[in-house]
């Protein structure tokens, strides 16, 4: 099972529920940033309609996406952070 494989590999997955009332979501950033999938992985360019790969530093003034997640509490937060 896909999710069991992720857990066994110690890969945290982060489901997103943008329609839930308490979710803050920057839909404009996610939908309107250029899709870099074909540039990064040309082999999978045909998947651009369903997979979006955003090179965050190039569209966010050099910042990167920082994610803080607590799976036990079912809480996660993502924000743009300055390069450290």
C-alpha cells in the first residue's frame, strides 16, 4: 500500500484540504507559479496537467518553503522563509 511504503521509508506525507474552514491557503501562488516539471524532469513532462513542481526560490525572491509538521497532532504549517 502506497501510504504504508511512505511510513516505512520515514517519509511524511502532508494531505491538503483547501476547502476546510480553518485552512489558510495561498491558491494564487500555487496555481499561478510556473510549473518546472518539464525542466527538472523532462521524462515526465507529459504529467504537467496533473503534477505541479514549483521551484520556490525562483518565484519567491530566493526564499524557500519551510514546512513544520506534527503528525500526532494532525497539524502542519508551511511558510516562505529566508535562506539560512
